[in-house]
C-alpha cells in the first residue's frame, strides 16, 4: 500500500527506499565516492575515475546524424559524464540561420556573423541545463567562430557562449599567425574564458610557447595522439614530460591511439597504437592534475558497430588502465 505524507501525496515504497539509501550513502561516503553512488542510484553516467575526468569531443559522433537532443543521448549511451561540445548542433538549436541556395559563401558568413553578434545566450543556458539534468557537464566549446576570418564580435560571442554552457575554455586550432593568438588571448582575458589551442602533427614541445606567453588565458588543448604521430623527437617520454611541465597551462587533452610517423602514423583502436594511454592517464591520476580528457574517435569504425559503441570501448580501456 502506498505511503502518504502529511499532504496526502502518494510516495511509492521504491522511491521512499531510494531516498533512504541516498541519505545513508551521503552519511557513509564522502567526496567523489558519494557523488558516484548518487549517480549510480539515479542512473546518471559517471566517467570520472580516481579524479581523472574522462570526456569526449562530440566530433566523435560525426558519423551519426544528430540534433542536440540526439547528441546528448549518444553521450549518455556512451557512459560519458563530461564533454567538449562542437559548435554545430548547439548553434542550430540556438537558431543559427540555415544556408540557402541564393547565398554565396561570403554572404552566408556575414549573415552568421551578424546572428552571432546579437544572439541571446538563453538557448545556450538551456543546453547547459539539459546536459546537467542528464548528468553531463560541458568543459569546452569548439565553434567555428575563432578563426582569423571571424570578427571580434564573433570571437566574443564564442566566449560568452562558452560561459553560458558552463565551459571554462573555447578550443581552436593553433594559428600560424602569432598576431591571431594575441588577439584571441586579449579577448579571452576580457571574458575570463580560456582559449585552448589544438595542434596536429606540427606539435612540438615549444609549439605553444609564444601563445602561452602572450596571455594567461591562452592554454593548451594537447592532442596526445597527434603528438606521437609526428614522430622524431616526439617520443612518449617527452610527451609525459611535456604534460608535467605544462600541466598548469593545459585546459584539456585529446586522446587517441596513433602509431608514430616511423610506424605509419595510423589511427587505431585503443591499445593497438603507440600513444602511451595508460601512462598518460596514470600520470594525471598520480599527480592529481585536474585536466579533462577528451576521447576523440578517429579510427575506422568496424562493420556492425557505431560511434557510441566504439566510444564506450575507449572509455572501458581508460577505466581499466586507471585500475577502476
């Protein structure tokens, strides 16, 4: 028979017992353990292991059609509780104008720039709330609004949107022109949001030095797989040393398993390449570096599988590597 409170609202026995269990968990557990127990009881994803936050860049789901709601479902189905959010789905949700056949590429870019300059942040806040309710936090935002061709108003839009989403960084490719990283760093300081610069195989131990010296809000979005694929001096030992040396300037890592240049530089399922994934993750764990790690799915998806299943495999590999 249902229990009733003073206001005669029915409370199921299951719900009553669940609340009691949560209260007990709160008393018996502390810190991340209590949070993990709470997530488990409510069926929320939890991809933080021993303080290491495993996330995913939503580029990983590019092979699967999605709007913002479908994308969130993919993330949850992958068991992921934190993300680097690419710009397209959230901008579409916020009302970015669609390209029509009568518009040239240049005219459409102007139309988007005007929209970005004046768009309300309410839809971005709504995305943050939607993701939070599903147990997913957003630590980085990567729109196509931070390039040399973008206006200052677009760049400031990207930084405002990052804040509205709950992210502490907006990510972009490391520019060749140092004037651009200076421009971005100055605007980032104004909004107190970091710019995380991503590099491919041009990465070296000193590739970010100029940008980091230009502004305290310029930071590294270090792609460990691309670093290893560059080969040469980019060894696993030097990668681990770079993370140690620059941990306080790294706002997020990208993780994929690539062969070195000398071994063909291929993207492979985790555990088959040369990226020292277990060593990287355990360095973060042992040193207690609060750097979120983005799974970036770039290897070929096997027949019969999909991006969600493969992301879950990467997450499971990381979990085991951390001893969880």
